[in-house]
């Protein structure tokens, strides 16, 4: 056998082997009709959910309507809000919306919303089925209306009911997201309101004391104070990066060091790899202000240490002072309340607020941890995951 023939035979065998592998893999990838149907239904439901998770309005309804109609398997579908106002409709043939059909749909939707149950009416040769969009708590968000055959069977009516429940659950999740966002904004506003007025008063007094003796220093402190307040009151989301928080903490400490002078010692140790970790906005300010004001100010000074270290999947941040400390028994009430008890005042620097926000964002395993003893200072530990789905820093305009 010649070399050329041997090579040709070898190539033919290789190509045959490759073809066999491709055929086997292709057969494995080709799903059964049932699997394809399930995949299609899940994909369609996901597309509808993506729109409805923005809430129920004209835009989201128009986007979701085709997918919801496909899930019901009907010739036409319409979505109404809680006041029975038509938001969107979809069809496979425009002629099904004959004269008067839309009016019948609206009347059926209104009756379904008022009664809180499914309503079935006839419109010429078509059945109009209205299913209220009900939350788990029984609140009516709107109505889903379909155009079905003249005598829809139990299977179709059941499908319409399930699709309506699915749509309502997605809209309810959107409402929960919106409520959570409003709560987060309220908590940030509370933190801003709780920034110690004593600090602002003392900072301005300190700046005033430098105006005549050291104008350049006064000018620098004014800029630091302006940047501190601009950051604290900026129009931003509920999260930011650790680097941004630390930058604002540095402004705060610059103003406090100008007041205390050498009596306030600050040590900062931050691992570079955690600077981009996302934390709740204004999460560190209450911890540091608590250490300076409650731990040190009453004693005329002391030291504060801030450490942010890499701990595998987490970032661990500690704020420790060598101030007065407190009785560990008071910790039984919870870290935020216990720290507030150091002055007998309300949690004006927002430690309880920070504890709640950490737990809401990352889970109950991520609340504040406090180590303290009378006369031995206080150490507050905050852990945050390096990554959590749905948690990301958002910029904001100063304002």
C-alpha cells in the first residue's frame, strides 16, 4: 500500500469518527417534544416576569401581554389596572376585537375586580374570561382578560387562573421592591438627620478658631467640611463602595483631629483588595462617630483604630476605641440599642439603623457584633460579603 493511500485511508477514518461524535452529541442535545414545550413555557414566563417586575403600568403591560397570551393559549388577551382601565391588549388576529368586544372586556374586567373572582361572559361567538390579579393578601391589582372559545373547558379556565396568579405574584414582587427602596431611602434620610448636631457645631467652632490664627488651615477645614456634608447628603442609592465610605470617614476625622489635636490618635489599616467591596451608604459613619464621641470625647481624647481586611469571601471591618467601654450585660438588648445606652440617649448616630440595613441587605448573619467591657473600650465588627446578587454601588449627584 502506498503512502498516499495510507494517508487517505487514515483521514477517512478520522472524518468518520468525528462525524459519529457529532451525530451522538446532536442526538443528546435534541430534546423531546415535552422537554421543548417545558423549555418554551419557562422562557415565555421569564420574559413576562421581566416586564411585570417593573410594576403594572401601560409600558410593562404592553411588553408582558404577548407572553401572557402565549401562556394562556388564547386568541386574545387584555390587561386592566385596579380601576378597570385598559393598559394593553394582544391578539393573533385583529379581527377578534370586533365592535363592542373591547367594551365587553372592560365591563367583565370591572365586574371581576369588584367581585374579586373570575367572571365569564359571552361576546358573539367568543367567551370573555376575566380573572382578577390578586396578591397573597387578597389585594386586587387589576384583571387579566382573555378571549376564549365559546365554551371554554376546565383546562383552559384553570390555565387562565394560573397565569393570572403568576402575573399577580410578579407585580406584587415589584411592589415589594418599590417598598423596600422607599424604606431604604427613609433609613438613609434618618441617618442624615441623625448625624450629630454636636459634631457640626464643634466643627464650625473649630474652623472659626483658625480663621484669625491660621487662615490657610481654616480654608482647608472648610473644604473638608463642605465635602463631608456634600457626600452625606448626596442624592445616591442605598449602596456605595468601601473606598467612598472611607474617604468620607477621613474627612470626618480630619475635622475631629483639628478639634482634639494630639489627643485623638487614628490608625487606619485597609487591605487594597477590599476597597471596591459594596457596603450600605453611610454604614461606617455611625460606627466611627460613636467611637469618637461616646468612647473618647468624654475623656478628652484617646485612639481609634479602623481595620478593613480580606477574609476570603467576606470583608471584615472593625472600628475600635480605647474609651470608656460599657457593661457587656447591656449587649443583650442588641448591638444598636446597647451602644445607644452608652449615653442614655436614642441611637442618634444610627447604629441600630446600620444593623438593620446590614441584615436586610445580606441576611441575619451580617448584623453588627460588639466586644466591650467597662473601662476597656469598645470594638464594633461589621462583616459584608464581597459579592451579593442585587447589591451594587450606585453613584449619585451631589445635592
